[in-house]
């Protein structure tokens, strides 16, 4: 049976329909995707899904991470920011210092 996640974390993977890539992959978004996936599992966040996306066209702010259904957009996410984002998900709050759009 498929369980619908309570929270879905999207990590920009820089993929574009033209075959070109944006910038987030150059800023290690693939490693960030793996880190978030492993850290969510380590924390027992079974209701959190982590996925890669196509280019979000916010390259200057990458790597970009979006958390749904909360609708929080985060910029320049590294492992430290990822930890703060996961903390915020656990505490039903926002990692405000990393927000792209307040």
C-alpha cells in the first residue's frame, strides 16, 4: 500500500527540457538530495518524502529546496541549512534564516 507523505521536500536538480542544466547541480544539489533523504530516515521521519525536481529557474539562489504542503522555499541550502529545515519540519515551524521568500 502506498502511503501519502505528510511533507514533501523538493530539491532542485537543474534538469531542463532542452537538455541543458541549470546551476543547482553544480552547487552539489545531488549530494544535498542524498543527505536530506538519509537524514530524514535517520530521524525517523517516515512521513517525509524527498525528491529531485527539474530546474526551478532560481539559479542565483541555489541550491533551492521547497517544502510542501507548507510552501516554504529555501535558498542556498547546504547540510547545515538542511538540518535546520528538517528541525523546522519536526517542530512544525519555519527555518526563517534560510527562506527565499518570506
